[in-house]
């Protein structure tokens, strides 16, 4: 069963929403008006409403959950009524989302990593010869910040086959291979 709005109340410059699961949301009037679903073009998603056209006194004249289950707000300015899907409000609720603990996908490393260098190592040929190897290498770079590529050739331009696995190389004014 989806989480639903249990209660809506006005408090200062915000609407407070109590949800059926006990969570509470606080939506600023300006934020609600600026994020009104009808404030965007349906096809291009271009914003059609200019928040600078309303005063600092904007507030809901009326607000309720209508028969379709949407939060309906009639605004004090602009003769406009906004309709918000409950699911959208919950998904975009900054008060609930800001209270969630952020878990970084990145793996920090320290001196203990040297005890397990195998976990950040990959064979050069594995990168070249399999998509799984390429993905493993890219994930090491993304999540750990670096990787040890073993048995890499040392000949001039030997890096190009690996580079070409992730992108094409572009020639510049300094040629493709630049010696520093």
C-alpha cells in the first residue's frame, strides 16, 4: 500500500504534511508554487512560471486532498490552483530526504590497503580482452580512485589500445602522442 497524506496544516510560510507511515514533511509555499506541475511545459519540461512575479506574502487561500487523492492548493496570488500527486510530494520531500544518512558509494583507503593490493589490481590483458575486465577496471577507478594495472607493456604508444577501450583518442595541435 502506498504512503498517503493523513493530515495537512498551515504553519507560518509552509504547509506541514503528516503521512500515513508517521513521517512529517514541511513544504515552503514558494517551493510549492515554484514546483507546481502546471508550471512546466508538458513536452519540453521548460519552466513557464516566474517565481519573481509573486510577492513574499504568497500563501494558500485553500488547501485540501481532493477526491482524486491530489493535494490541491488555491494560491492567494495569480488566480492559480496547483495539483500535486502524493507520490511526487513524498519523493521530492526535502525535509525527509535531508534527514536520511548519506552513504557514499566511494571507498576511502588508507595504509591498510597495502595489505590487500590484489583487491585493486587487474591484468592489462584482462582490460583489453573482456568487457568484464574493462568494467572491473572502470569500477576500481570510479569507486577507489585508482587501480594497479599489472603486466602493462612499456613500449611507445602501448597505452593506446587500453585508451581506445574507453574512448577514441583525439589528435591535437601537439599531435596524438605528446612527450612532456
